[in-house]
C-alpha cells in the first residue's frame, strides 16, 4: 500500500473512532436511572381505604358519586381489615379492562352502564397506574377504583340476577308470580368469587327468549339514526287500489322495519296502495296485535308512527320482566300473556299450540282516586270497579265439565241488577236460580231492589246449559283471586284486537284443544269421553258405546247428574304474565299495547330513579 493509501486509511479510522465515542456518550446521557416501580404495600392501601370509608371523609362527596351499597361495603372492608377486594396491586389492568367490558355491555340488557361507575372505575385506576405520582396519591386512586368496582359488581350482579325492581313491591295488588325470596339472596356472593369474570358471565340470563330480545334491542337501536317522518291520518281508511300521498312514507317505514325490500319492489306509482304491499302490511299488523285485514286505518297509522325510542323502551321493559321470573325450564306449562290476549302451550321448551283468550277489563281512569275515597267512606257504592286479571302462577289440577256459575256479589250489584231492571224475566230466561239460604226463590218473585244492597242476601246460580257464562269447561287452579280458565258462549269478543272484556277470569277460544292436551296421559278419560260428557257430537260409535259402559265409573262419587269434576293425573303449571315485547317462535319481534298501563308505571319508576 502506498503512502496516500495509508493516509486515507488513517483518516477513516479516526472518523470511525469519533462516531463510536459519540454514540457511547449519547447512550450515557439517555440511560438515566429509570423510575423505580412502586412495590405494592398492603398496609398503605389499607390506610387509604380506611380513610376513604371513614365517616369524616369528604372524598366521595367531593367526587359527587353515590356508592349504592356504601354501608354494606363499609362493614365488609372493615371486617377484612380494609384489604382490597379486587385490586391487589398496581398492575391489574387486564382484570379492570375485562370488568369494564362486562359493565359496559350492560346496555345490551337494557341497563344503563352509568349505574355501575363505568367512567369512574376507568379514570381512577388509570390515575393509580402513573409511576411518577407520589405513593400516597396512587394508593388513594387505587382505593377509589377498588371501592367503585365492588359497588358496581354488587349492583350489576343483583340487577342481572333479579332485575332493577321488585315487582311485588311495585305491583303489590296484581303481581303474584314466584320471585326469589329477598331473604335468601346472598348479596355479597359476587365478592367471594375466585374468578369474578367467570361468575359474571355465568349469571347472565340463558333463556332463548331473553337472548332473542337482546338481538332485537341491538336492531332497534340502529333505527335511531333513521329518518322517522310522522305519517298523517286523514279520517279515511286506505284500502287496496286507493291512492294516497302517505303511501310512499308507509313504504319507507315498512322497509326500515324489515317488512319489505324496496330494492325488489317494482312499483310505478308510489302513491298507489297495490297488492304488493298487502302481505307486508298484514304482517306488520299481526306483529303489532292488530287485526291483520290489510286495511290502513287509524290504529295501523298509530303503530306505524311508533318511534324507535318507544320500541326500544318496550324491549327494555320486557328484558326487565324476564329477569323477574324465568320458567323456561319447566317441562310443560300453559302461558297466558295478558297484552297479547293469547294462551300458549309449551312442552319441553317448544310452543306446540296457541289460542286467543279474553282477559279482565281495564280499571277505570279514576281508579286510584276512587279507591282512596272508598277507603275513607267504606261505602260499597264508592268502591271502584277492578276486573283486571292479575299476574299469577298456579297448577291446573282438574276440570269442571258442564259447570254451574255462582254469580259474585259485585256482579250481581253492578250488572245483574241493571239487566233485571230492564227485563224482569232475564234470570228466568238465562237459567238462573235464586236462593235465600237454602230456600229457592222464583226469579219473577224477586224484589229487584234487593240486588243493589251492600250485602246481597241472595245467591244466584246459573245452571249448566249452552248459554252458561262459563261455557262447557272450566279449568281450575288454586289462587287467592278465584281466577280460572273457562269456555264461553260469547264468541264475538275473540274477533276484537283488544280482548280485555271479562270480569278477571280468562276466557279461552279453543278449550277442547287445552282439554285434549291435559288428558293425553290420563288413565281413564280421553277427549272423546269428555266431548260426549259435555254434549258434543262424536262420530265414532264404538267410543260412544265404550263411554256409556264406563260413565258410572268415570263419575264415581259425583252426586250432580250434570256437572262433573275431572281430576288430572298430572298437574300442569299455568303462568299468567304481562309483557308487551317478545320474539316469537318464527324469530319475529312482536309488540303489544300496554293494556293495563303497567309499562307506564314501570317505565316512570325506572326513569325517576334514573335506572333506565
């Protein structure tokens, strides 16, 4: 190598040496002593938690945060020497994030995540996770986060397991379905779990009806973003072939709600109500409890104008009701849904039959005011009419064939008195018998005024016949209200969309189908024998001959020649419930009117308490 080459080599070496030295110096400046991770000290946490929960502490007041179970948690933390319930150190972000995901998903159950300190838990824990803060400040934030988590987990768990309210407290005179006894509820159970995430997932409602309703809730929340123009009603029904400017808005509404696909709808005139719209409109009517006649009248327009928020609130209220009482595990049962005016037979979790029913009339608008007056005067004339069918549970244990009807005093005073006043032969023409003690009185010899006294001395009983108010079959289950299912000769009300027309009992459109289901495994009776007993025609002569041979045995120990008590071999549970939104067996969401105003009461309570 020549001298020039050696010179260049020397220069290169000098440059490399300079660069290496500069790098070393730069690294030395950056690599300062790192911030030391704060080692978690239980004693420091305990001091801060004790201070937070002390009666003289102003921290919670300063934050303007309500700890719902504050007294309970004060006792629990004190009992545990103020050790953390969840946050055992400053490095539990994974657990906090997982819990926040669960609490944040409360809205999928129709619950408000703000009830569970969602924002506060996140803020306080994140503050505690800043290494540069003083230790005392970090422990203070961690104690706050642990307390908020404990309160949130307790409240969320309670709401998911039992609901936001106790229905027996909110509806003390009309809710009698079984709920978990509050004395048996272990409130602190969630805080004793080894795996809180698993526990919170395990307590979620598992029933298909609940999960389907959650899916519907997600769907209807999306409608909040849609344009929702009010459809006017012009005092004229729209029928097939009519033209109306509102038809285009109706098409748009049906499209948004999923009843038709406008992309596939080939209509030349969007003001014409043509045959392409009939079936979608009928389906809409059916799923909203209207008569599905395809005619666009006032009631249909009102339902089409239901806002997304109203739909959402109905779904939320039904989710709440499903949390109160879940009977899906019962192998077979009857279910009457009052707002739906239908009875369903469920066997092994599957709906096998449903039929129309009529339920009790709605209380008058001035019911509460009149009830208060009655409590003061004790005068029966001031007592308000109350025929609403209660929400209750029972076991159908027997049927009464060809029943008599013992008329309640209230009906004698309020209805029989009026009818006899208008027609003196009314009782005689409708097969009623009148008794004073054991003495039978001829209907035409009765003093009409005696039927309107505070205590009616007479007993009025309607004999079995085609026009008997209870029809030919009565289905009996013990309950405090004397409510039962029964047949009826009055068929017209089954054509109404609102069938709240009875005196509290449940009239059944197709009682023979119910009877056949109940007699499926009966050792002696069958549906043909029952039909013959109540006077219905049976074509099979061998069945008739067989019945005649066995009648005395079938009616053993029954004295009355007409009325027969038929005891079942197995009792069948009956639930009379009340919900205005649900998903049916076809996966379609149904909505019904709040016939007794119970949705209104529940929503107003939840809204006032800021629970919804």
